[in-house]
C-alpha cells in the first residue's frame, strides 16, 4: 500500500484528541517512510513521521502546535482498510507522550 500524495481527514476521534473533521493530513511516502503535514480545526500545524509495513500498517510519531499555543507530542499505530468505494480508512490507536499522556482512538478517511 502506498500513501504518497493521499489526503485524509478524521471522521471519529476520542474526546481527549485534538484532530477534528476540519483537520487535513497530507501524506508523502518514499519507500517505507511516511511523512505528513497536517493542520485545521484545533491544529495550527502538525507533522508526523512513520514506518509502513508490507500490509500498510503505520507506526508513527507526531508533534503539533494546537490553538492554545501548546506543543503536543504522541505515538500512533494505524491499520488500513479499503472501503467499498476503494478509499483508504485508517483505524488508529494513539497515545500522548506530552500533557496528560492519555490514550485514544481515531478513524481517518481518504478524501
């Protein structure tokens, strides 16, 4: 699975998360390395870097500045699913490594 030049937005997130339906992720992939810049909603600017395995699963680290001017960091594991329309849906388990260090779940869909 290749995520290069794909865009995603959250359709579901835990209450302790900061991404919303207004957040847009722009993915780039070279080999098994994935990066993304993201912004919108509560996120002024964010970046992630990760590794993609042969099944399209992603292990990533992220950092972002939110609309409270706080620098937040975390770790995330994403598992892909191909929808009936052929788009990618990512099921994510994440954990803050800053702030309250809580965990959550989110779902992103390709746009």
